[in-house]
C-alpha cells in the first residue's frame, strides 16, 4: 500500500464561486504555504475540525440563547396579578339547566 493518496480536483469555471477559488489558488504564495497541496490539506483539516464540534456544544449554545431571550422577555412582561371578579360565568338558571343536563345524561348509563 502506498503512503500517499492522490486525487484530482476540478473547478467549473462557469461557476462564479469555483472560478474565484481557482483564481485564488493560482495566485497563492507557495513560499508562504509551502505548496498549493499543503494549503488545500490545511484548509480541509480546518473545515473538518470545525465540523467535528460536538452537537452537544451547539445545543448548549442554542439553549443559552433561548434562556437569554426568555429572561429578557420575562423582564419586560408584567406578571402582576390581575384583579378577579366574582361574577359567575353562568346565571343561576343556566347553572341549574347545566346540572340537570348532566343528571339527565348520567341516567342514560342506568
């Protein structure tokens, strides 16, 4: 087995993004990066490292953002108790009719 893995990369020059990347690689200072090959390997390694950040880390970031937003919303909200009224929702007659209706329904089970 060889100690190298070789692959070819093609750039579609009709695609603006791929063209820009190809042009960038052509102007790359190979003295600074040692070679285009080394630059591409390092760029891919950085990308893979970023992708390997655990999902739990992302989830915790999301939880933190949600907590901060909820705190801000609750700080602005007015949670003072609202005055309650003692007015019944039903009149006495309506309440009696409702109770009788329930009793009549229960007779169906006999």
